């Protein structure tokens, strides 16, 4: 054998020896490579398919849960809420990412893309994509930008959309590529390592892969308790960790789903229990409404009746079946309110919320006195959905109450009439005695007769004073108000009442005290009555403290007492707050006398109620009436052994100083005026004419407004027209001053007219200018008072 042939043989043996391991490694590695590659590919596809389908199922379950929640609250048909759920779901799909290349797509059953996966709705790539979409769920493969993609999809029945997730094959088969690199590396290793690799590859890769495949199959079959045993290396260990985490996540998600199902089941049970309780409550309510004695009627916002109980049937004479669905106005006919306390309309619909007493007409036409209350019915969102009304028949109760009030008023009237009769009998006795004695002595002793006449005149002054006091109780009486200084009136009246007694008084007046808008004589009378009571209670000794300060009522609304104040303590608490908003003077008069017993404190303002042996019981009653008619209020507080305190609130004036008045003078007429006097009392008319003619006036008389108009009209066309007209307010069977004045003004807009009345507190007397009069002359009047008034008017007549 030649050297070359030996070399070739040796080389061939070396080559065989070199390539034999390689070939052996290849023979061993290639099948292993093919088997492992296929196993990893199948495992990747299987696991990824399950993962992605599970992701899609989780997404659809979340959407379904939202739909279920809508059903629980009764909004399953709300297009707005359904659209909102779909919109938020699509926003979540658009931003969804799976690993690095995984995205979602949404397509219709026809394949039209709503949310694309990088594929437009045309072209070969779209056609390839569209062909893969069919059935309820499946796997989709297509090419995008030259890169193969793989994914899964499922049909979401509520929307009839395909929902899918796709990712690039390179990412899907990442573990397969890694496995390929490992096999190639094994083939490149030396023959010795190749042989060792072939021997150990079964242990290092095939078995772990087999365990992973078995584990994946167990998981796919739902056996989540299966444990992944054995050791894993390199990427297989990562895959093993990833699979373990995935299983943990699946188990946790299953637990959450179970908990949610339990919560749903519990809520359904609670809902069923709530429905059962509501049905029981409705039954109890129906039983209550059937047995209640008051009429109960409910209506919706449209005013249609939804509830009508048995009592309503009996009260109105209308059957339940007839009333349901009918307008509330066709069933109830409310007449004039009797004692309405509150009546406010809601801002929604026709529902009304009110409380008050009304007169109700039934179907038969019979009027009933009823107490009616109504309130809004609101839903769970506090929105009004109707009104429920409760009507109580108080006809019998009202009649009984009216009879009791009549009896009480008659008792008070009897007490008042007895007191008035007693006082007037005493006064008339003095007048009759004085006039009788004067008539007998007139010829014998004129001076003695004059004394008796003066005593009779003083008695008449007492009668005038008593009449003035009684008029403060009259309905409609108004004080003759003017701005005045309370300080001066209080001090003058107090000093006058304390003269000759041992009672001491201390004054405390606030700096910058406001003027009062009041009647000077009446307020002086109030102070005198209270101070006199204190003086008499302390037996002309002790101390009196008088304070006066400004008081301003805030924005808080006045309290409506409606006269239903039962005790003095309650009135003391409510009085300042019952005043309207504005400025007031707060006058307090207190003493350290014996106080007033609590049982008597409630009656101190009653007319003719007195505990004094020689008292008439009018002082405090008149004082209270005067303050009330001034728009103020009186508070009294007293405790036995600790004295009494009266607090008076009087409206303040806007003026800063009192008007100045000139001292009265009695003089002859500046100008011989022509006067027209109208009065239906012939004695008053005759005496007034005689008195004025004696003073130098030319006087014409009329007994009613019609006659006065005729005389005045004729005088306008004469050489000497009437200068001043004096008219009485009340004329029996004819026109009085109020009705005559507009006609006089029509004849002469500059007419000078004076209104006169024995009812000096008439509103016309207090506000004569508003009716067109130039002045007011209260009855009875003296010569001096009438002369002063005529002289003032004469000045205006002379200027004209």
C-alpha cells in the first residue's frame, strides 16, 4: 500500500472518526430537534390559545357584569347606559397590549373591521384575514407587512362582533427559536461534547418538556391542583415559572368569580327579601288606610288620583273605583280658606304642599269644615312624584269651638258692660246733680250756680276721658301719630304721677335716642298707668327704674302667633320676635315692689280686672291696647317678692326732631269767615251754630251730605262763597263726610273741609289728608279748640 493510499485511508478513518460522532450527534440531535421543536410549538400554541381566549372571556365577563348591574337597578333598557358601557369597552380594547406585539381587533360577523389589527378593510392581507373569521371562536393567521401573525377570536353574541387578539409568530414561537439555537449549538460542539449532549439531552430537555406538556394538558383540562415537579433549566425554567404564575392568576380569577357569584346570589336574596317586606308593608299600609278615620287622597304630578281610602269615600260620597285616575280638581272642590296657616306651591308639576282649614263641598253639595294637610311624595332621588293629602272633618269640632268662643265673649262683654255702666252712672249722677242745682240757684246765686256748672263740666271731662279710653279697644281705631321725644314724655308723665309720694325714680336714656312715631297723649297715658300701678303696689315708697334704648329688629321673619299664645311667659319670649323688621324704642319700667302672683299675671291686661279696692281695671288694658295699635308690643315679667318689670317696644320715627307747635291763643276771628256745618244731630248742629255766630262767623247748616253739596254749590255762584266746610263722618240715612268729600273736590279742588267725629280714633280722623280734608276736629270740642282750628285755616284762606 502506498503512502498516499495509507494517508487517504487514515484520512478517511479520521474523517470517518471525525464525522462519525458528528453524524451520530446529527442522527441523535435532528430527531430530538424535530421532536422538541414540535412539542414547544404545540405547547406555545396551546398555552397561548388558552391564555388569549381566557383574556377575551374575562373581558366579555366584565362587560356582562356591567349589563347585569344595569338589570339590578332597572336600567337594562337605557340606551344611554348601554352605549356608555360599549364605548368604555372599545376604549379599553384600543389600548390593550399583549406582550410586545399583541393587539386586539373587533370585526362584524361579515368581517368588516371596527377596531383593526393593523389591517385595512381592503387588499389581499384583509382577504386573508377575513377568510379566517368564521364560527363561534377559533384561530386566525394572516400576514401583515411581510410578517406572519397568529391569534385567536371569539364571537360576542350581545354585540354580534368578533373580538380577537393577534401577535407576531416570532413572539409566539419565541421559545421554539431558543430551542433551535440550543440544538444548533449542541451540533457545533466537539464530538465528545456532542456525544455527551446526545446522552444528556433526554434528561435536560425532553423530559422537562414532556412534563410541561402534561402540565399544560392538565391545566387545559381544568385540573388546577396538578403540581409541576422536577427541575427545569434555562428558558424551560422561565417557561415553568410563567406557567406557574399563569395558573396562580387563573385560580385567583376563578376565586374572584366565585366571590362575585356569591355576592350576586346574596344580593338577589336581599332583593327578594326587600320585595317581600315591601309587599308586607304595602299590605299593612292598605289595612291602615282602610281603617283610618281621616280621608287620605294621593295624586301624581299630573294631578290624577292614585290613592283614595274608605274614609274619603264616606266623606265625599265618591267610590274608590270612580276616583282613581280622575283629576284631583274633579273630586275636591275647595271653597274659601277658613284659617290658612301655610300654602306654598312646589316648583314641579301640580303637587301642592299646604296646611290649613278649609270649607269643602261634597258631591251632594253639603259644605264641610275640614282640616287639610298635604305633603309631597318623593322618589329615592328626592324628586317630587306626587302629593298625599289627609283631610279631617272638623265641622262638629268647629261648631263647638265657636259656641265656646261666643260664650267666652259674652262673659267678657258682660263684665265690660257692667263696668262701663257703673262708671257712666257715677258720671251722669254728677252731671245731673250739678245741672239741677245750677238751674235752682241761677236766679238766687249765680256765682254758686257757676260752681255747680263747673263741677258738671269736670264730670263731663271724666266722661270724655272714659270714652277716649274705651275707644282704644274699638276695631279700626288709629292713634294720631307724630314724631316726638320719648324722653320728655316719660319724665313729665313719671314726675307728675310721683308727685307727693315717697317713691324714687332713676332714669337711664341711651345717647342718640331715636324719636318715636306715636300719639303723645296716649303714650303719656301708658307711662302714667304703669307708674301709678308701681307706686300703689309699693304704698308710695320703693324705687322705680326707667331705661330707654334703641332697638333694631334684624332680618329674621316675624313669628305668626295668630293670637294663640297661651301664657304670659310664652308671650314674653315671642313678643320681640313677632315684631316686623325695623327700628324700635325699647322702654323698660321696673320696680322693687311685691310683684304679681303667677295666677294673676295672665289676667292683668283684661278690661275691668283689678285686685285694688278702688280700681277700675282699665289702666293696663288700655296701655296694652295703645301700644298694640302703635304697632308695638308689651312684655311683663314679675316674681313675687322681687318686683315687676314692663318692657314696651314702640316703632321709631324717621324724623330727627319733633315738630314745633305754637302756644294756643283765643282771639277774635282774623277774617269774618263763612262756614258750612253738616251734622245729623240737631242739638249739636244748633249749639255749634250759636257758638260760632257768637264769635262773629257767618254760619250755614246741613243735616246730610246731599244738603251740604247743594248749599255749597249755590254758594259758589254767589257773591260770598263758603270758606270752610265742617262735616260729621257718620250720618244716619244719608251721605257722611267720607262720601261727600270727593264731590266737594269735584266742585272746587281748593275747598277747605274739616272732618269731625265723636269716634276720634277713626282711620279718617288719623289720616284725614289722604281723604282730601284740611284738618280734623274730634268730638266733643270746646270753643277754644274750634277757634284755634278756624284761625289756622283762616290764614290759608286769606292767602288764597
